[in-house]
């Protein structure tokens, strides 16, 4: 197969990365994609750094065996733990694109806004995020909010429920005294429950995620490596999941279709 017609490999600790895949498909519908979700090992965000680095490298190798032309790490946790390792190994051969919390647009909503960044404990702990945070602390009041337990709702396909509303109500409870201006969804699972998050925060709060920015960066990199597809036909999306469970593939397909409509 021509270099440019090979699929783009997209992966996440589970089905969360579909929020990024949706942006990729919307921006570049004629590309082919393989989405690999490592739901067997989800969540990554509460594991050790070494565990996440090893799992992330294994995910990348799994996709490389399938002859992908680019790697999109559709996971903030895996990006913060292992993007440097992946770039060192593979960027001579192909683009390696990661994702990070979309803090920049969130701190621009008004002068000195109060912004919550929701992410996994690992993303918040890692140096990459701490460095990003430093760039904005003089312009905004940024609250880093680790959300252990939230990814599991999405992995179960529980996108709306009373239990989820209760979880979010407890999570945001300590921040209700003063108004919040913006929230950053710093984990790719969270945009898949955006409606529940928005409902819990109220309609006046601006919500941001990094999916569209990652898709734009992927397009830029495909052009730079001269491997953007010239196909004029709709591409294909293949879903794979480490659980080997057909229900996870069905959930993945459902999530992509549901989100492409929005
Ligand atoms: N979807 C992932 C992220 O963007 C990680 C969730 C997890 O496995 O903890 O951070």
C-alpha cells in the first residue's frame, strides 16, 4: 500500500480517545484509522509512571505491527508519561502526536479567570503538566482537580446516570462557593460525558478539551512528513480493544457515531 494510504494509529488506555478520533475523522474524513483501546488495563491514571510507560510503549508497538503511518496518543496520561520515549523511538520514521490539557483557551475567557483542570492523578502529578501550569498561573487562578474514578463510568458506557451526577456533585462540591469561569477536560474520557459535566457545573461555565487541537496538529504533521492521503473517498475506521470483548467494540462504534453527530 502507498505510504500515504496507510492508516493512522490512534490509541488510549480505553475508549476515551474516541473523543480525539471524532475530531480527526471530522477534520480528515478521507484518512483510514485504526483505534486501539487498552480497556483491559484502564485506568492508566492511577498506575505508577513505569507501568504507564510500559503499557504506552506496548500500545504503540501493537499499532506499528499493523503498518500505521502515524501515531496519535489520544490519552493525556500516556502523553505525559511517555511521549518523549515514543518520539525518541519513532519520530524518525513517522509523526508521533500527543495531547495536553487545553489550558490556553480556558485562561483567555476573561481577565484573571478561575479555571478548573480536570485530569487523572498522573497527568496532574507529571512534570509536563506542571510546566504547562506555570505558563498560566500569573494570568489565572487555576485549580488542578484529579478525578480518580471518573474514567470508569465511561468505560462502562455509563454516560448519563444518577450515580454519575452524584459523583460529579461531590467532585465539584468544594468549588461552588466562588464562581468558576472555565473547565478544562484534561483526560480524553471526559468529553464523552460533557453533558453531565456541563449540567453539574451550570450553563455559564465554558468547557474546553484538547481534541480539536490534536487533530489540527496531526494534519500539520502529516503534511510535514508528506503523507497526507490524497484519497477523495471516505476512509475507514477499524476498532480494536485489548479486552477482546465485542461489547467494547460496539461501545467504541457507538461513541464515535454519537459524537460525530454533535
Ligand atoms: N483517557 C486518558 C487520559 O486522557 C486516561 C484515562 C485513564 O486511563 O486513567 O488521560
